[in-house]
C-alpha cells in the first residue's frame, strides 16, 4: 500500500443559480489501496469536530467515528467528512429545521426561506419533474443480492427517500458538497440515510467494492471532472453492482442549466473494463409512467439523444431494462403541490396546474405530457383511479412535513 498526497482547491464559482460550494485550500494525505483508490480509513487529515486533540475519523461498516468513539455528526445529522481548512473544519449551521412560529416549518417553507429561486423550485417539486420521474425507472428496481447503496450528488435526498423503500437496500449513504441543502433535506427526506458532506470532484471516501448500487442523477454535467468520477464510481462498485448516471447532458446539444455537457464516447472510455450501456431519457420516462421495458443503446445509438442515462458495472446487461410495474410506496398521499385549488364550482372543486416560473416551465416542460392542466380534486376517486393518478404524479406519496 503506497501513500499519496493531494493539494487542491474546491470550486467556488456559482453555477446556474445553485449555491456556492465550500471554499478553501484542501490539504490531506491518503493511502492508496491495491486498485489505486484512496479510502477513508487512512485519511489522517480529516478531523473530528468534537475533539480538540486532532482525532481523525475512522471508517466502519455501520458508522463513522473518531478514535475516541464519537459519532461525527452535526446537530442536523450530517457527517462532516471534509478536509481541514486554515480555520479548522467547517461545521453545519444549526437551526435549518428549528421550530418557527410555534411549529416546525415544512420542507417547502424551509427551502423558500433560503431564497434559492429556481434551485429552490427544483428541490420542492423534484418528485414530479421529468428528470427524476425518468430516473425512477431504475431507482425502483430491487437490489439483488441485497447491499448498501450510494446516492452521489444527492442534493436534498429525494432519491435517497425513494431508495429507502426499495427491496434489497440495506442502507443508503447520501453524499453532496452543499452542506446547507444536505442539512435541510435530511430533516425531511433522507432521515434513515447516512449523509456525508463531500465534493464529488475529490476521491470518493469509501473502500473499493463497497456498494451494490451507485446513483448519480442530474449531476454528472455539473462535475468538473466527470470522467474521473466515473472511474471512482467503478472503483467503489462491488463485483455484482450496477451504477446509474441519470439525466446527462449530451455534449452535441445546447441545454438550459447546461453545466458542462459531456460526450458518451468519453464516458465509455473512462469506464475502462466495465460494461457500459446507454438509454434515452425519453424512453426511461415512458417506462416509469407506463411500465414495460427500455432498450439499451451503444454510443452510436445515443448520438441523437440530447439527454441520456448510462449504466455501468461488471455484469452483463443484455438488451433491455425491465421497469417494475408496481412498487411499494410509503408516505402521505397528497395532491401534487404544483396544483392550486379553486373554490367549489357548479361542476366540482377544481385544481389547476401552476408552474412556479416561466424559466421552470421552459426547463421541465415534458411534465405537461403527464400532468393534466385542470382536474376535479373534490370528488372521490376509485382505487384504480388513485393508482393511475399516482403513476402520472398527480398524486404523490410525500414524507411527513414536506408541504
């Protein structure tokens, strides 16, 4: 086992209205395992925020703790796996889920109070936007054999919330570089997940062959080194594991909130010996809404798709992905928060679809293909109608306190 040293700077520029990432010069030492990847059980520069003597974090199968046995969590439950800065390790700001006005704020209120604009609208309505609905065609598939799952660049943890309900998932690890959204989301969404503050532009702080599944949705084109991330995901993926990168912007096309679009050829080359297949997002969306199968494509077959998904692993994928027709759901059954109720009319109690902004409508217009503009929200629906409305995301199973 050799030693390696890395010194670099975290990206600090603001992208597409998203909050800035953490600042500061990173300096830490890592040990490199036989496959060339560093992992957390040998990172002496990552300090415990509860100790004054510089105790370091130790990776364990069930928790992350310092040598004194402290579980390294903030008041909001985020594991601070961040490199040391000149002023010491940064701690989470408490109170994102604090009581306000005699009651706890909802997720929507907590996000709105932070003034994130389009990014906040994206988070609040994540369960019904087409980029997430399409990814559910893969997220909802059972994990066989059972094992741990990594939600990379998780944001507030919407995918983690779904993964906690999937058969075969033993536990979920949610990683993101935005400490604020990670803390707020964890109070409502990824309550059972281990949340870790870490930048995907760095080495992933996990031993090799750790996870049965790795998911990275609507994030690869925002990473500074996407090919390096693909290689790291391949390292932490166990032998029978599968990784899925959802909603990737194709480099041949222009996009709203584009980030840095990538070319499938580059990703396939970065995957090395792992098997790689691509899927068109529009086919994933159709599969998530109606069930059925989604055909795999090669690099040439995905060339005409502005947005695509990629699966990789050491397994043989075959020709198609079977989308589960039904799955277990938990949470409160609520009308999609994109709908606004009107008063009772002669023909019933109507609700109409109201998108947050013109920019939001331009970016997520495919949702108009499955969300009706007007519906009667006052009558009693049959069980079959409820099931159909859930599949079209008119009705959503939301966690408690979401809206």
